[in-house]
């Protein structure tokens, strides 16, 4: 049931903006050396882009807004995945995007999620979950970054187990 769609990126950018920025600063400390990276279409990863050193790196993303952000800061080799373009999320998905992703190997994948629980990271749409599953399989290192509001949400499509990540960055307390 894909009636629950991705929330507009313009709305997501404004939700928990300060927390996402703080998480991006923290996450940047755990970013390993890399030459190639996949960055998902999340508003949290959009914040992280400002802190990563992407100069002369290969950056692959399905987010048009992240492409714009990177181009304003860095001299990076950016590849925007082709496929079905969604105006609300400003991202591409679908079979063409999946096929494109399978042409790469990434040193690092960075993602967020629509929902997170003890069982894993989830998305509202199957095609978004599929993008993340493929990118994860194509990457050596994996980082999940999310704010605690994602724990209170529910989504239907599992994109990964928590054990799939090398680092998980969140604003939850130790409790």
C-alpha cells in the first residue's frame, strides 16, 4: 500500500532542523575516508552535506536538492540517478534508478529513514526502500543518521536491519 507517500522535502527540511544540524556535525566526526559515496534523499543527509569534504569525490545521489547543495560548496564529481522523478521529494526512484545504482561500488553510504525501531530502518514507499537496499549492497561502509522523532513514526517497508550499519547516529539518550 503506497498511499502513504514521502513527505515533501520542503516540509522535511524544516522539521527538527536544529537537531538535524547537530546530528550532522556529530556524524561528520565518524565519517571514514572515502573516494565514493552514496547519499540518500533525506533532509538529514542534506544537512550533513555541508560538513562533508566532497572535493574531488564521486558522489551519487537520487536527490536533486542534494545535487544543488553539493554544487554550491564543492568541486565534486556528481552523478544524479535517472529514473522516475518525484516532484515532492525532488528525487528519483524506480527501475531505471535501480539499474543505475547497480553500476557502482561505493566506499560509503549515508542514509536516514522514515521510521526506525529495534528491528531496523523503514520507508513509506517500496521504491524508496528499494533504492536504499541496493545502495547498501553496493557500499563497503554504512551510516544511519536520524532524529528521535523517527522512533515515534511508523513505515511499512524495511530497508535494512540496524546490524547493517557501521555507525548509527541519533539524538536518543543512553537510556
